[in-house]
C-alpha cells in the first residue's frame, strides 16, 4: 500500500460515512470557491463539478505549501444531481418547493448522477486524473398528499437535491432502483474503491 494522504473534498456527512465504510483513512477539506459548469449533459455536469471541487482543494493545498506543489496526496471530489425530464432538481427553496418536487417525482422515474474526480499526486507532484460519472435510475411509488406533507414536515428534504434522502424515511416510498444504491446516497463507493485500489492507497 502506498503511503499517501487521502483528502475528501466534500462537506457531506453521507460521503464521509461511505468513504469510511470501505476502509479509507482520510482527511476532510472543503473549498468554498465558486463552482460553475458549462455542459448541459447531466453526466458531463457532474464530472465538471466533481473535478472543480477536487482541483479547488488541491490549489488551496498547494498555496499553503512553501514549495507550491501537492505531493503524495490523493484528492477526491464528488457532486450529485437529480434529473427528471432533462431538468436538474436542486435543493428545495422551502417546504412548498419540496412539496412541488416530491409531487413531480411520485409514480415516475428520475435519474441520479454522481460525478467523481480523483486527483493522484505522486512524490514529484505529477498529477493523474480519474474523472467519471455514475448514474442510477430511481422509481418512486405513488404518494398521497398526506404522505408528501408528512415527509416534508420532518425537514429531511430541505437540504437534499430532489427533496429526498433515499437512506432516510423516504425509503418507504422507493419502488425500486436500477444501478448503484450508494450512488444515490452520494458516492458510488464500489467504483471509488476500485479506483483507490488501483492507486495502491487501499
């Protein structure tokens, strides 16, 4: 196993839990730099955003280093979006917006895409980039208005893209998924594990 520092560039507690679950020892570093994407294709959007997050963290690390280079470090960036009918569903603005989003999801399919960017810096500061999207189809059962409002009242949807968390109470309304469950939670850990194993850090 290579002696490298793994840094997760994400504030998400769910991503921290998932990365720890596969046996990775890592530090958390979050960049507050603005993230702007240029693509209009979901898979490319999440790749762009994940890469931006990882590179922003790496730039800040380099600025703090007197030598100005990142060495023997693996930086992981990730970003997740929810897409339905070609439209990205972000975090709801308020409870009414959450009700609107959830009403649109029920009885239908939507897709969740997570982009992952892994920046592998060797002992000389040379960088190798692994950047990929993972998609999962999610089908939500028909919900009554009462069920939707009861869920929104828990406040759980308010900080989540698409207004739900699959690992929480909303699990009761998931009909089925096609693809990686953990991808919907926020990190396709099997794919990330394989990447880190390839780099010799796990």
